[in-house]
C-alpha cells in the first residue's frame, strides 16, 4: 500500500497554513460609524452608538478606526456597506450605493495592475476569506486626478471584503 | 394580520424604539401604519423579515434591501399566476401578501404594481391584461364587500370617468373606493356617463365631496355630470383623481387634485372634508355669535 502511494508520485491533499501569518487579534467595529464596541453584545448585531450599522469583525491591523471612511463589498463586487465618512468622501448615500457594483463608486487608479494590486482581484480574495491585507490605489469613478490609497482585507460575518481608505 | 407597537417591534429586533424610528426615517423600512391615535403600528411580517435579514447582513441597508426583496416575492408570484391564467393561484398569492401587510399596503405594493406590470409587459389589448384586470376588479370589489360598515359621518360620490374594466385607471379607482370604505366613509360610485336621475342619487346620498376619477371620458361629458350633481346638491368641493394631464386647467377652477396613489388620495380626501367641515362649523358659530350680539344689542336698546 505504501509502495503503491509512493509510486503514484501524486501530492496528497492536506491542510496547509495560510501563506500570510494570521496572528493579529480580531476586533469588532460598526459598519456605519466605525466605532469599536467596548464589549461584544452577542444578543444584537446593531451598533449601540449610532444604531445605523451592524457590528463586523476584522483583524486589528486593518480594521477602521472610528470615523474612518470604508466600504464593505461581497464576492460579486457589490457594495454592501458604506460608512458615514465614506458617504461624505464619495458623495454618495449608503441607501443608494448598496447592491451597486463597486466600479460605480471606485475604479483602480492603475487599470493594468496585476495580481494583488488589482482592485477586483484584491476584493475577490478578501471576500473569499483569504488572510492578510492588500494595498490598492483607487480613484472615485466620477472624479479624475484624485488618488485614494486603500487597504483591503477580509471581514465578517458573513465573509466579505473590507476596503478602508487610508 | 398581526401588528406590533413600536416597543414590541424594537424588542423583536433587539434595538431601541429610537433606533427603529431612525431606521424608518433613513431607510423607509419597516414602514408602519398609524393607529387611530396616530401611534405607529408595524406589521409583524416586515419586522420578522428584517430580523432574519439582519442576522445575515453586512449593513442595515443591505439587510433592508434583502428584507424588501423577500417581500417583493409576493408581487412576482402574483404576476406569474395571472399571466398563467390561474385565478386560484392568484388568490393564494394575494392572501400570502395579506399575511405580511395590511389590505391597503397589499393593494398598493402588490396588487396594483402587478396589474401595471402586466399592462406594461403585455399591452392593453392582450388576453393576459384582460384576465388580470378582471381578476383585480373582482378582488377589489370582494374586499369592499367585506369592509366594515361606515362609521364616519362622511359621504363621497365618485364619478367614474374610466373607459371600462380594461382601463388602466379602473383598478386604481376601485382601490380608492376600497380605501375610502375601509376608512369608514360612505361611498357611491357612478359612471360619469349617467346624468339622468343623478339628482335623486345625490339627494339620497348627501355627499360631502365629489370625486371625478379616471381620464377616459371627454371634458364635456365629465363637466356635464359634475354640473348635474352640483345642480342637485348645491355647491360642494370637487376633487379630481387620475384625470391625466388636466392638472393645469383644474388648478384655475379651485378643484383639488388628488395624489395618484390611492392611499394618499384617500388621506387627502379626508383632509379636504375635514377642512370643509371646520369651515362650516366656524361659519355657523360666527353666524350664531353675530345673531346673539345683534339680539343682545336689540335688548339693550329696548331697555
């Protein structure tokens, strides 16, 4: 049996560690105001501070601080949440932006970027739950000459991509 | 239909009543009705749909969107039933809508949009529209028959200027009749073609306001009918509902334009009638005061 396995020379499926170390602690934040709740109230996902967002979790090094502009996108690149600061930054309203494709709000500043520097790839990876943060430069779709640095990482639940404007 | 007070709905969603009111302002959902005492009444179905959506959502907006999509499924199933010419399935679809909403909202959010969609998709000369319009008219009449008897001392006469059952305005006029009846008003709906004997009908019904509804009949026909009504009942307010592009002309005659939505139109009608009754009360009170003053003055003069 052992000989037969060695003869096939095929790799066996195995759980392998993530290529990016995942030792950063997870923190909770509100999807609207970005405030981090003092203690996690498991009975309600609604933010106690503003009442306008749901409590999400992400790694501490990528999670937004209170008042930071950020978006939450799903795997199909649809907008799921727009923070209050991002509403001001992008001159939009969450109720209008939700369910629209991200390219109606943001496009990659470098349209030919490949791999992790590509907006769509970075969002897709993050929305899939891949660890680590990726940095992508974007611009608002309807504005030229403006560059915005973002960090993109996974958040949830449910698993989605968090795009925080630096 | 189960209704929840603000505190009950907030408890079900595990938020404060203030948060729930803030959601209503920002997202327009859940959308409450008002009790006779003007308190918010939330339908249990909407609140439950939102509660489930919040568990899976990434933001309140996306949860609201998901809850709305779930509720919109009723409209899709009604369209499917009507274009398949299945009356019983259509009855079932509207019953499902009624489990989550009030009659008024089921009509405004499911039945009327469904009929509009079928008209838009298949055209006014299609068999699908004929079936849907007939089913809708029957359902609205049946709902009207099941409404409680009038409780307000308010009566309206509707002059129906729509072509027939296949006119796109017809379901909206039936919906206005239904909402007025359910609001406790006495409603008499007559075709605006029938002028002969209108005096008897008006004398028996004693309307507070006349509504001209529908855009098919020509101005002359409608004006003749309205003139006959006024001749029989005297001057009274006239309101116009879904009468097409006559907004400009009506504005100059003092006629009130009602909003195109049936529930908004019904609320506006009540406001007009209340204003008219208030004006009448003030006129009576001032006449009485004037009479008392003059009789008091006469007594003083005689003394």
